[in-house]
């Protein structure tokens, strides 16, 4: 059975000024268990909205999302989200942040400690266990956010531009780390990015969304063996093809592509 099914999903928001914004229109998508899927597309194209619907934070106006055959009607601990902003708890230490979800699940103290240590190590932050978020760099904060999401060992990891604020070197390291973790502890990953290169490095499947309203424009299978090299001619060819799709998707907006959308694509 297809693990995640988005069936004809539409979402219209009502703004504070009572205007309707069609964020997603008739988006359908199927994702297999343990598949690594990246979503790319122009800014404002409904990517975060789709992720929020799969997470259960937002309800579709029309259509539905099913996970493992069950309609999503709210958040669930088997699905964790890493947000565009790091969203750490500033009053908790690094250890406290990572332990948060485990404590909510009433996991015993010894297991909790072990689990936190394991994920601290996985993201290379053992030495900062007792630091507070305000004492960390952006890259370190994001690693805490990832460790926190992984620590509850979710079936599904939803990541909204998790590496967008990182420098190029840290970003590459984090991509390698995430792939390593995903290979060690298989889970379904839905990962939003503005970097087509990142999408081709990481994913089994790339979904190109077009705005506005957000629709699924194309679904592209990436059959390259891992680890992938961005100098591989097949990599370059696939990346070029997807970049062209994203450019076309950006141009599909009624008011033409925004500068930001063009730059970010
Ligand atoms: N809570 C909300 N209330 C009103 N409009 C919203 C809300 N959330 C999103 N929107 C609108 O829905 C559309 C899609 O937004 P969304 O955040 O899903 O885009 P995105 O593809 O994630 O963009 P970006 O790449 O910039 O993060 C946008 O026009 C946005 O203004
Ligand atoms: Mg977004």
C-alpha cells in the first residue's frame, strides 16, 4: 500500500483582511514507505502548506491525506517536523530540547538519556549538550532541531528547508549526515528545498510544485546510485532538467515570477 497518499488536496486560506488565498489546488501525490522525497518549486507555491497538511497541522479545504491508509486529522508523534526556522525552546538546554519529545512520550529516564546521547553524537554536538540555543550558531541550532526530530524515532520526517540558513560547507555535511541516518534508520522523508542540487543529491523522487495556486507539476524519479557526485554527467543532466521545470513553474504565476522566486530557483 502506498504509505502517504495526497488525494486531490486543495487548501484555501482566509487572510486577516478576509481575502481568500488558494495555496494548493487539486494536488495528488503518492509516496512509498521509506522513500526520500524532495519538494521543489517557486516561493509561495504551497510547499510548506502541503507539508503542514501531511503533518496534520493544517486541514485541507478539499481532498484528504492518508498515511498508511488512515486519514490525517491532526499531528501524530510518528510524524515529526523540522521547520524553516529552527523553533528550539530557548529556555531548555540542547539536551533538554532533544529530550523534549521523549519526555512527552513518558519514556523512562535511562532510555531517554541514552537516546539523547546517541542523537547528540549523530549530529556531532556532544560537547554542547548543556549549552542553550542562544549560545549556538545557526548550523548548530539546526542540528539540534534535527536531533530533536529524530530522537522520537518517527516513521516520517518532514523537513521544511532545514538547511536553507546554513553555509555551503555545513550544508553539504548535513546532507551527508542526513543520508547516513536515513540509510541506518530507514524512514519516509519529505524534504522541501529551494536547491535543485540538494534535491538531486538527496532524493529518490523529486516533486516539482508550481504556484499559484500550488499544484504538482511533475514527479521525477532519481535513479542515480548513492553517494552522488554533482560532477557526474547524469547528475548534471537531471539537475538541468529539473531546474528548467522549476523555472517554468515560476513563470506560471499569474503575475509573472517574482525576483525572489527567480533567484531562489
Ligand atoms: N496561514 C496562512 N494564512 C494566509 N495565507 C497563507 C497562510 N499560509 C500560507 N499562506 C499563503 O499560501 C501560499 C503558499 O504558501 P506556502 O508557505 O505554502 O509556500 P511555500 O511554497 O512554502 O513558499 P516558500 O518557498 O517561500 O517557503 C502563499 O501565497 C502564502 O501567502
Ligand atoms: Mg515554505
